[in-house]
């Protein structure tokens, strides 16, 4: 396992971690000033400053991307299927322009929550079928741009509104069906917040292997958790054995960035510099 204690060469900042403190250009400037080498920006943050300005800022500061958030939200009712397709194609185009190595997919839950205005349903099995079909269609387009897609399984608490793919096994089953040759077009983005609880996770990481492990995200699970979405912990403040999960992915050959992604009403109240300094310190001492 890599030694992170001496530097933060392999730290990437998911820009949601400081989304309330400034726009994407300010985040990029702060990361560059603190010697952070990579980011994973969100589409709404890119849109707010403009794709061309965002891409130029990335190039001028010499930053790399560890991913692009997010594609997916595949579930909808029939009248919105074209909207879903076109939105995900735009995500591919944006990721290509920014130089991202992959697009992180949050696949969507029940249609009325993934695409507001869709007819309400409780058919989660049908939602999962729709996810796979829409993902196959997106893959066809993404392959033309040579843009890998990374399925992010989310904690089961998000099954209704954000993602009906909730385990690493389920995500890898989809990968095996849609990309049986392991071409590199499809893999997984594993976030410790969503997978730490799963008794099968270590075996599934081994099953994934190097070619399916496209991204690795870190934060912590607080006990008690006051808000399932916006009360994630800074690494070391919760109960996740982050090192064991990093050891598992690195044992398969993963050698990419450890991406810090913290949705937190607490950390969003602190200055951007304080959050970034703390991320660097915890990257060296906790990961």
C-alpha cells in the first residue's frame, strides 16, 4: 500500500466538498495554491462558470481530473427518455473537453425523483432494468469519445431517489453483462461512504480487478449520522476502516487518486482554506 504520510501527491478534491464556499474557478485556484494536483468537478459547477473557462482554468493551473460528476439519473417516464439520453451525451462531451479520465454515474432511483415531473411509480425492479438499458445506450456514445463510465453504487438508503444500484456486486454484475470483454469502457467508482458496511465488499473488490476500478472516493461515516446526504464526516472522524478498503483496491493494482468527497453542512460553514488544509492533513495521517 502506498505511503501517503510524506506528501499529498495522490489527493484529489471532489469539488462538492467546498461547493458552498466558492465557485469552480475559486476552488481550482485554492487547490493549485495548496499543491493539490487533481479535482473532480460537478457539472452544475462547470455550467455556472462556463465549460470553456473551466477547461482553460484546469489547463492553466496544470490540474488533472480524477473523474467528472456526474452522469446517470437514467430513470424517467417515457416522455423524458430523450431528455435523459441527450443529457448524458452532453456529460460525455463535457468530460472529454475537461480531460476527465471517466464519468461517475449515479444511476437514479424511482423516476419521479431522478427526473422530476415523471409519473410516480414504486417499481424499483423496472427502474433497474431501465438503468441498464439506458447505460448501454450511453456506453455506445461514450465509446466514440473513448470516455470510460464508472458506476457508483450508493448506500441502500438512496435506492428510492438517487441510485437503485446499491452494492458493488450489483454494479459489477452490470459491468459483466454490458462489457463482458472488460474493454475498459465500464467500471466502478467506489466510495467508502457507500460500501463500508457491505460484508461482501472485499471479495467484490477482488472480483473487480484493476481494470474495473476506475475511481476511489473517501470520507467517513459519523455515528450518529444526522442527515444521510449532508452529514458525511472528515476522514478519521467516523467509523469507516478506510485503510482496509484502500489496501484492498491497491492490492488489485489501483494506483490512482484518493478522491475526497464530503457532503457536509458542518464543513461547508468553514473557510475553503481550512477545509483544504484539513483534507491534506487527514490524507497524510488517516488514509
